[in-house]
């Protein structure tokens, strides 16, 4: 009798495991390959123009996202720290509803950020994309923590974490106030990275990406609990390798120019499923899912070290030639 019960129990566990895999596979296929042709409808505004504020938007992923938002009918505010590059980015969008904000995320004071937000308070902003980030140190970007100066440590926190937190804090009242009708919603999208798990030779970058992730998760739960802010959706986008200005060695990876359409196209599906984390590109979703759910720590450490070691060695070779 006992062996029979054991067999039945094991069969039940196996069936549950198979069903879970099938459910995940179905969700994966439907989410990534069955997307709305007119996304972000809930964030548009009846009778007035809706705007999105995109940080780190003068090039790369930020500009790609802004371009897709314009294509979907939004006005955009591009925030960056290089005036000429920002002006060129705005011109490339070929839209009358583009503004620019010149703000250095690394050095901006609370007063400077507050002034920037006040300067766009006349706009009906329904979307905030916290995209700005990177490796704020001289080449090579992959280094052991003990080789960084304290200024370089602080620069990572300032660029990738502190600015995002300060800006979001100041933008939430605008996002809350932009709602005029019951079916209108607002959005905060924070950009994190697969590096949030902790990667060698980019310790500070990984740490700040972990902050982005935790900040977004906590804020999402907080916003939905308050009736005054429950209409503000908050998502964290977790990225894998993307070829961009701050990741020039991501050979063979999806390019920043293409990636923006995946980000914008993936928001509705994530929100409708009540997800707090979204992996907009299917290739990243597979890779990160493997890291999060399947690989044991020993294998994750091995693959993380080997991938980053290869990049580090290439950077070291480049630096040796420059000397």
C-alpha cells in the first residue's frame, strides 16, 4: 500500500511540475509574440496631449524608447547632459511635441532636479521612463572594486540610483495629477539589468541595478495601496545584453535602436498580468529565467565570471595598446 501511495504522490508532483512548465511556456509565447498594435492606450489622455519623460534619452536605449513613444502618439521630454547631442536627438524625432532638459544626473543637486521638473509641469505627463545609467568611470569599465577611487564609487550611486530616486519622488505628484478620467493611468518604468544578481568586475554597477530593482518593486506595492496613486503602474524592466554607448562589447546582442520597440510593446502585457518585473525582449527573458530559476549558484558564478572575464581581458588588451 505504501509503495502505491508513494508512486501516486510522485506522479502528482511530476504532473504539477509539467503543468507549471507548460503554463510558463504558454505565458512566454503569448506575452512575447502576441502584442497589441496600439500599445499604451491607457496612458493617453482624452482631449489633450500626453507626454512621457525619458531620462538618458540623447542616444542609445533612451532615444530608441522615445522614438517608439512618438510613433505611438506621445509627446516626449528628452533628458540628458550633453546639449548638442540632446538637440540632435530631438531633431531626429521629427515631432513638434518634443522638449529637452539638460541635466547631469551625476552632479544635479536636489534644487536643480526640482527646477527641471517645475519647468515641465505645464505638460500632461503620464509616463516616466527612468533609463539613465551606465559606467561613470574612465576606461576600462570592468575593474576590481579595490581599483576604483571613492569618487568613482560615488559616481555609480549618483548616476544609477540617487538621481532616479530623486526624480521619481518629484515626478509622482505630476503623474498622479495627470489623470482626469477614471480609465486613465500613469506609468513609471525603471530600467534594471541582469547584473542585479551580482557580477564580478562591475560590483558597483551590479549593486545599483539591484537598487533599481528593489526600489521599483517597493514603489509598485506602495502605489497600488493608496487610492490616490493606485492608477500609477510601476514596472522594472530587466535587461540582458544590449549594444549601446555604455556596452560597446555586446557583440551579437540586440541593438539599442531595436530594443526600444520591445520595451514599449511589452508594457501592456506586463501590466495586464499584474507583473512588477518585465523582461521585454524574449531572448533576455530566456537567459534571465535560466539564471533565476534553474542554474545552481556554482554554475551561475562560473558563467558570470567567464562572461565578464572575457570582456575584461579584451578591455585590458585594448588598454595595453593605448599605453
